């Protein structure tokens, strides 16, 4: 299972696991990022170390280090 940060812009995948501290996992759950959620990577911002994703009709920006803790299924084009 690759981490979310490894997706290419435009690729979609299903969130399978969330790793990290309890407070981090709770924050993602509150944002709707729970296992089974379909996510689409919109873009990487290498300068600010961010990734922009779309999930459940909302756009979210996550730090690259946070996106590395989100495991996804094989990407769908």
C-alpha cells in the first residue's frame, strides 16, 4: 500500500489506513478522511511541502509528512 503522497496529480485511490498519533488521526476523522474514503490528489507544492487532495467534495491541504502517514489502495487513473 503506497502512501497518499506517492500519488500523481489527478490519480484517485481509496484510503486504507491512517498512521500517526491519536490527535492526528482524530483530526483527520473530523475532516472526513477515514478508511474507505475515496481521495484524489490534486497537486503537490514542493516549495511549501504540501499536497492538495479532494475527498467527499472538499479540498484539503496536508503537509507532505502527514500525507506519508495515509496509506491508500493502488491508484486509479
